[in-house]
């Protein structure tokens, strides 16, 4: 707050005795002269100017504080802007990593499609092999069955021949 200067103090001291006289005149109901009214107006103007000076000092202090606050906010904004740029850089890095992962995923997907094709080919081969094995199995069973029948016939024939031969020998030896 602005303090009164020496000149302001001297002016107040000069009109203060006159103000006291005017207040006494007014209290006693006496008429005031033009000079009395002008003195009161000067005092009122002086008080009004002091009030405006006080308000101006307050506004100036508020403006100075606003400048300080603005500088602080500007510093914080610059700091946030720096952080934003760091985050933006990290985002671009993550975006690059994502594109790399996406590329690798498509590569892996293509490999899976290739493996799927190979498995389908292998499955078809197994089905062919299975059909051939079933055919082979059927032929083997038929061959084994034919061979067993043939062996049984030969065995029975040989046994019959041997029995007949033994019987003939027995008959020849006993006769």
C-alpha cells in the first residue's frame, strides 16, 4: 500500500484546521461559503484519490502476482509439453513395436498355413497308406487262409497216406 508523501502530509496539515472550522460551522447550523464547500470538496477528492491509489496498488500487486503465476504456469506448461513429447516418442516406439509384432504375426500365420497344407498332404498320404495297408491285410489274410487250407490238406493227405502205408505194412508183416 502506498504511504502518503511529505507533500500530501503538508497538504492535509494545511487544510485540517480549516476543516475543523467548517465542521464546527456545520454543527452550529451556520451557512457554508463557497470556499468552505471547495475545501470540503478538496478533502473529499484527496480521500477519493488516496482510495483510488490504494486500489491501484492492489491491482498492480494482483497483476504482478498474476505475472508470477503465469510464469509458473508457463513453466509447468513447458514441462508438460516436454513430457508430452517424451510420451509421443514412446508412443511412436510402441507403434513401431506393434508393426513389428504384426509383421511377425503375419509371417507366423503364413507358416501355419504352409504347415496346414503339409499336414493335409501328409493326412492324404496316411489315408492312402491306410487303404493300401487294409488291402494288403486283406490279401495277407486270404493268402494265410489259402496256405493254411493247403497245409491242412497236405497234412491230412500225408497222414492218410502214412496210416494207409502203416496199415499195409502191418497187414504184410502180420500175414
